[in-house]
C-alpha cells in the first residue's frame, strides 16, 4: 500500500470515528435528562414550526397570583400523540411533565431544552 493510500485510509477512519462520537453524544443527550419535573399553567401558544426539521413548540403561562405578570415556560414536544392532545387545549389549564436535555446541537431536536412527554388536563 502506498503512503498516500494509508493517509486516505487514516483520514477516513478519523472522520468515521468523529461521526460515531458525535452520534453517541447526541444519543446520550437525548436519552439522559439533566432534570425533570412538572409545570402547571395555561397553554398560550402551540405550533409546529421549522424549515427542514419540523418540531412542535409551545408556551405555557405560569400564573401564581391574580394580577401578577405570568412567567412564560417555552417547551418542545417530540411525541406526536402528546402534540395532538395539546392541540385540543389552547387557553386551558394543563400540567406538563417534562425532561430537560441540555447540550443538543442545533434546532432539529427542538428550540428549547424542555421536552414535554406527558400532559394532564387541569381543573
């Protein structure tokens, strides 16, 4: 084997290793949550958006006391069944169960770190 053939083979191996490490990092970031919890509030906005990677994005208004400016909780939904359920309740009080996944590259996985996996309709 010539020297240039070895260099090409080494470059291909290094590139394959880099891609495998990147894929492993993304898989770990998607399947291992940094934090998880629940938030209760009113669905203000929920839509599917993106040019190439369409994701469900929403805003939940967290209210504490009447007359207080509500805090906004932005979230992403990856599960189509949960997204279809949330589409039925704009303006309604819901409880969202979520997991936070930090460090995901780009916006193809979602615009936020908070991924909702369950919705409970509030009273």
